[in-house]
């Protein structure tokens, strides 16, 4: 989701089986580098049941 110009964006990560959703805060845009940094910041908070087998 992209906000009005200059207000940032929100990315979503969805685990399809459990439908668990994590939101990525993208305050400065949505380049691949910015998305990667947001994913790396957010994934440590992933619950144990979503880590896989």
C-alpha cells in the first residue's frame, strides 16, 4: 500500500497456510533496498509456528 506522495508505504508478508500477516513499515519509499531492510528488520519477530518444519 502506498500513501499519498511523500508519506511512505506499507508492505505485507503473508504466510499462506496460517494466513499470518506481518506489515513492513516503508517510511522512505519502496525501492528493493528499502524493502529488503524492512524485511530483515521485521522477520526476527516471526512467531515460532511460522518458521517452517
